[in-house]
C-alpha cells in the first residue's frame, strides 16, 4: 500500500480545519443516544435543547478522519469485511480496543444487527460490520499490529 500526504506544520499543525463533526438525524433520538453513548461508550461532551423538542448531543469519538474511497476500494473493503457488497454511500468506522467484545455488546445490549462477524483483514485489523442506530452502517475495528 502506498502512503502519501502533506505533513502538517506549526504549533497547531497549520491546519485550517480543526474538527470533523458527523451530524446524524435520528428519528428515535433517545435510542440512538443510548446506543452510541451508553453502549458504544462515546463520551458526551455537550448537549443542547431548543424549541419544539429539538435535541442534540455532541459525542467524543476520539480522533476523526475523513476517508475518501473510490468505488473499487469500497468494493474491496466490503469483500474483505463482509464477503459481498453491502455498504451504502456513508459508513462510519470506530477503532476500538476489542472488536469481539464491542461487537457482542453492540448486538446484545444495543440492538445492532450483525452484518459480518469480526474478520481479520489483509492490513492486520480485526473488523466487524453492523447496522447501528439511526440507520448508520458501522465498522468496528481493532488494529492488530505486525505479525509475530
């Protein structure tokens, strides 16, 4: 795999963008909040309420990246993780400490639908695919490190 990209410089990295926020509309706000905050374990940083029952919670998901993939790469990832094409236009991936335990918790406690069980990828991560709350397709992955 070829890796290329500009290096950031300066005290703040010289970056014009400081944060990525993925905003997801959830018909069942309470269920989605419970799934991502309480079951997956994302820390709630802020929450706001507005008129007419408006609610939003901002959850900390650690470091954020925006992964841009062409159709061939999307197909490759689906083939490796699931064995067939299932991904929609957007899929959210969370790096976790233990893919197997997180997957079991999301299914058993959170009601996620298991699309594909934890599978070791050629790039040495353990990935599972799920249908999560608020209509998001998720990958939970654990970096395995180099082979012994």
